C-alpha cells in the first residue's frame, strides 16, 4: 500500500470501529456529526484528520482543507504532504 492509499483508507475509517486496526488508525467522525453546527463540525474534522495523518512517519503536513455542504452530506477534502515532497489530494463525503 502506498502512502497516498494509506491516507485515503485512514480518512474513510472510523477510529476504534475495527479491531483489526491499531487505536491510532482512522479518524473520529462520529463526534463531528454530533457537533450541532457546520463550523464546529469542520473544526473537529480538521483536527481529527490532521491527527490521524500525522501518525504516519512519512506525513509532513496536512493543509488546504475545504468543506462543501450538499444537504445532509459534507464533502471534505485536503492535501496531505509527505516528507519527500509528494502530495495526495484526499476527499470523502460524510453524512451529517
């Protein structure tokens, strides 16, 4: 699995939901869904995605978050940068 594939899987995996994964793997989206408003939800998603991606030793930074709301769906995208200068555009849809 490449680093970009790892980042995509990480973004789509709820932390603690699968026993096969380490407790350090995945993102905590459920608290974001319960946040109550978009601003707070975006803040929680930004924090948990950054924390999750920084668990990988190759990750240098996570930036350029964007959020787009379409009804009950929140589209989240960001750019992850690895230590070799490679970038991965990561995006997923979250139901609110």
